[in-house]
C-alpha cells in the first residue's frame, strides 16, 4: 500500500513539472543605420528589425517614453547597443548620392516566447 502511494505521488509530481514556459533561445538580428546630420557632428540612428517600412513611421531609436535618443557619435550608439545585450556582427558603408551611411549588423539571443510576431 505504501509503495503504491509513493509511486502515485512521484508520478503526479512529475506531470506538473512539464508545465514550463518555452525557454528555447532564438537568434534575432537588427541593423543599425547611422546617418550624419546636416551641419552637425552628431548622427541620426535608425533601427531595422525586419518589420515593414513606412514613410510615415519613425524608426529612430527611442526611450521607453517615446523620446528620440540622440547620440554624439556612432561609437556612442554602438556602446548603447552593447549595454542592451546586442552583439556586433559586421559593418559596411553605403553611398547614396553624395551622402554616406554606415550600416551595423547586430544579433541577440532571445527567448522564443518573448519575440513579437
């Protein structure tokens, strides 16, 4: 009788342990685009997470309250991304007419449950 009770308790406790959240890690990528401001030493930073682009939507990096974050240099922006847990992959320049933009690729491991679709 005692053995049956102990086996039942062990089996029932193992069933409850399977109800865990999805902790599968997935690599996510983003692209930081740095554009020199006109008549300024500062840069404008745009982030591309792969979502659909719109002319009316502002893609500049913002704080939690919606204020645009202004960076003094590209290194300042890269340090910010590093503090947020993003890992630098590659950088390359893109020339558009007379202006040049710098593109920086980053990656980060995120839980699959945290990724917005």
